[in-house]
């Protein structure tokens, strides 16, 4: 769990939209839980995440301004989530070992998600590389048509196309108390351990966000 309930709320209008999106996502997640998702559980492994507690504390000092809602993990543990990659291949969070990851869940029907996607794209353009990646996972049900059309329309061209049409990744995070609605964002360290989390949108290409990511990278 994190040490405070994430409440990322840059504007009153987005608060209302996020609340509605959260209700919709929660309703769908109940259905997904009953049908099964194929996603793994969040694994408690103090040994694997040794050192992450201190990193989480350091990162928490940079949770201010546009990213003030980012909540440090009080008990870092490995995050085991499954989704599809750009070529439709099976991926897990463990496949990004060696990179600091900003894992973001979004959907085309989520207004705040749509608003923050260009900023996530800009963050990836500026800071993405061998040591950091924005992994934005779309959880629209159905075909790829809507999410791909949205990304093309908004010129989001730097992010990899990651998908989970079962919403299993959201359902697992919800069960673990990490997701209350959309968007939801986690920071994972290079070992795949949870550093911090937030619910709600943020300006991810802001100076505050870049400072947060720099701290998470340990550089």
C-alpha cells in the first residue's frame, strides 16, 4: 500500500470527470474479476525490493506541485502485471527490468486520461531511453480501433502501444488498493518494485514531474 490515498486533482472539472470514470471502471472491473484476467498478483518480496523503501522516501520528497498526489509505497513489493505489446505479444512488467517505469492505465472513454496523454508522450520524448520508459496501457474493451484512432488524432507518437482489453491489469491493481478509477499511475524501480502510486491525472511533462522521475531513476 501507499502511505496516503492518491488524489491527483489538477482542476475541479477533472475531479468530476475522474469520479465518473472511476465508477464506470469499477463496474467493469467487477465483471472482469468474475470472468478471469490472466493477470498475476502483486507479489510481496522484501528481499527482491531491498533498497526500494529508501528510494520511495527520496521520491516522495519530490511529490509536489503538479505531481503532489503521488504517494510513496510504505511496503514496496514486486508488481506482476500482464498485458499486450505493440505487436500483440504477451508482456509482463518484469520484461522492463533494468528500467525505471512510469506505468499508466488509460482508456478512450476517460476524459482525464485523454487530457494527460499528450503530456505523457512529451515525457517519453524527453526522458525515455534505456533507463526509463512511460508504459501507457490502454484498457478499452473490444478492438484496437478506438485507442489507435485517438493516438493518431492527438499525435501521440512516442509511446509504445500497450493494451489489455480484458481490463485484468486494472482489476489486479484495484484489488491491491492501488487503483480507484482512471487514470492510475505507478512508478516502478529497475527491479519492478513499487515506488509510488497515484490516482487521477497530472501534467506529466511539467518541471515537477520531470524532477520526480529524475529522483526515481536515482540520477
